[in-house]
C-alpha cells in the first residue's frame, strides 16, 4: 500500500492537489523490531511512573516479535483517578528520534491484538494518542475504546475540537489481530487532516478521513501507544488486561 498504490488516498488524507499527491510517495522512516530493538524503539517509556505496583514490573516489555502492555486493576498513574502504561515517539538511534512538525504528513501502520479482557469503558480508555510533548499537554488525536449505550466500540477522535472521525463495533475485533493504518497532516487551525483505517484480515472494518481540521498545538506532534484509562468507568469493565502491538512502521510523505 505504499507510494503510488495509495494514489487518491494520499490526496484524500493530505489535502494535496491530485497531481502533487501522485508525485509524492511514502518514505519509510521507522521500522523497529521488538525482538532486536525492544523498548529502544521508542523515545520514552512510561511504565508505572508513580511506582504504584512494583510487583507488576515490567508492565511494558518486548516478547518475541510483539510489544506487550500489561495493565492491572491496582495500577495507578501519578493522577490517581486513572491508569497509564504507555510508550512515546519513534526512536531511530541512541540519541535521535523522529520529529513531526507543522506542515509535514506522516503515516503509521501496525497490528494490534485487543484481548476480550480489554473492554470499552464509559469513561476514557485510549490505546493510541497524538500529543504535544510536555507535562500537562492536551491530546490532539485519540484512538479509544468507548462504551455507548452498553455497546463496545473503538473510535478515532480529534480532541482539540472534539470531532469524531470514525467509530465501529469493538466486539468483532476482540481476541484477534487488527491492522491499523493512520495518516496525519500536521496542520494548525484548518490546515490538518487525518485518515484512519482498520482491517480485520482482508476485510476493511473502517476507513474514515477528515480534512480542514486542527492537528497541531505547538512544538511538534508525538505518537503514544499503550493503555491509558480512567478509573471512573460505571460498567464494571475494568479488569487485569494487556495490549499487544507488532510490525510498527512510520512513513513520511515526501
């Protein structure tokens, strides 16, 4: 699905004129291996940063070709009304990592395994975020497991203006690998765009995009993966669980 194979998808995701989009191509910038790079694939690792559950360490680790994020009901973040086990950023070397800045267009592809124990909740449960680095910064994009009227869903939302990009039923994605294709043009005000694709095998479960949206706060945009969830759920869905990721790839449109 690289380069010219995307064709009009590039134009849809980036807002580029068709001729410019066809001339552009996705350049592979990041292709870590869990087996050989481990947690060195990421810019930072936020493993129980409040030291709430030492017996559970490590909560985040590489196992075979996968990265695993464990979450226990006793885990607490520094804000004790929530839980967080996440990694951030795309590291390319001992002292270097990719920086997503205004005007650039980036794409992430990977596979995720969501077990049936990782349920959608009535309050937030995020499994991917795009944020401005720094303490206390707000999210820009969130991929979340949200329970609506008793139904478990997975959704992508633009947090700055609270815009829903897409949503689909979570139940069919439990206990199997789901392929994720996420594209973002980093733009301030109405200069940004996103595209979100989920595939279950050869079946496209969701393919939604939004353009003319705000995808930039300041400095740069940095991806995050893992489990970040509120303890305020009222559905009884919180339990010990985990998330698996594999085949992480990062591309820049050039």
